[in-house]
C-alpha cells in the first residue's frame, strides 16, 4: 500500500511542478516579448513616453515574474509537506490498525475457544461484538487504501471464501447452492461477503442466508437472500451514501464499501425488493474454469 501511495504522491507533485514551470516560462516569455516589441516602437514614440513604458514593463513584468516564481515555489513546498504528512499519517494508521486487527484476531480466537467449552450466551455476544469491531476496522482499512489500486483479480472459488467466513457467524446458517469460480480479488471478495452477512445478521436479524450463483454468459449473477426482517427504506439509497441506522449500530459504510469494491473488480451490486427478508444480487466476471464447465 505504501508504494502505491508514494507513487501517487510523486505523480501529483510532478504534474504540479510541470504546470508551475510551464506557467513561469509563459510569463517570462510574455515579459521578454513585450520588451522586444517595445523596442520596435522606439522610432514612433517620444523618448519620454518610451522611457515611461519601458520602466512600466520592467517593473510590472519583474513583479509578475517574481510573484509567479515565489508563489508557485511556496505552493510546491506546501504541497510536498502535505504529501509527506499524509504519507506519514497513512503509514501510522496502517501500522496501528494492523496491530489492532492482530489483537482483535487473537481475542476472537480466545473467545471462540471459550465459547466452544462453555455454551455461555454472554461469550457468544462478546464474540459477535469482536467480529463487528473487526469488520469495522477492516472497512476502515479498505477506505484508507481504496485509491491505491491494490485490487489483484484472479480466479476465486466462492465455496472457499464462504467456508472461510462461516466461523464468524456460528448462529447464522450460510448455504451455498453450488460452487462457482469468479474473477475477483480474494481479500476484497471476502470483505464484500463479510459485509453482506453482517448486514443480514446484525440489521436483518436473519437466521439463514442462501447464496445462489447463476452463470450468465461471461458473468455470474450471485443472489444472496436472507430470512430476516428486510429493509423498509429507500432501496435506491443503499450503497450510494452513508446514513445512520435506526438501531445506531451502523452508518451504511459496509454497503457503500461493498459497491465500491465490486466496481473496482468490474462487478456490480443490485438491491432487490423481496416479499420476505432481504435480497442482494452481486454480478462478477466468470473465471475461465466456470466457462469451460
């Protein structure tokens, strides 16, 4: 991530430097050109008027060139400092969240072990809260690096991704109709399904989720349907903006990030009105393995 951010910062600085040099050269050329044009009028103008115009061009031109040079240089210095500051902040945030995520992972594993030994509802609630914090942290990490072009598309098995995520929601029955291979970034795809399952469990109070992939030419249309309470608001706003949920446990960041990640993987997401529960359709490019079958 740091390499991509560094390259982006250098590119912006280089573009700004080129624009500054071009503007400075243009102003300097105008100044020299004006002085040369004035010398052509030496035989037409009176000596007093020529001297007055010459002094005016010298002073006004020098002030303009100096203002462009020092003003542009000052802005470049400020921009370079801002880029360095943002790079340090991103590096600190990345390291901090990585350490925090590691601690949360250890806490989750410890809680899972205790929950297996003691079927205590309090431990289950603690594990749910840890999973929720872990997901919020992961979403924050993705939002911090969303412009870093870190998406690496490759053939991914849906069965592998969903099997990996099932342990995070032991009370939620996640059923996959059949396996499918899609072209996606593995970590980004895990984040997409993690947010959708969390939405079904936390906001929809669902007990089960059905995942049904259907091959349509070169893409998979993956329907994710739950048996929860559904959504009573405006479907057109889902995933397009942040909002405060009624239970104060979310702000729409998960669905917003899901739409953005799918877009970067050449995919789409559609929120479909259903008679019961909540239904989402995710569209992703099909991997060659699926097309061959």
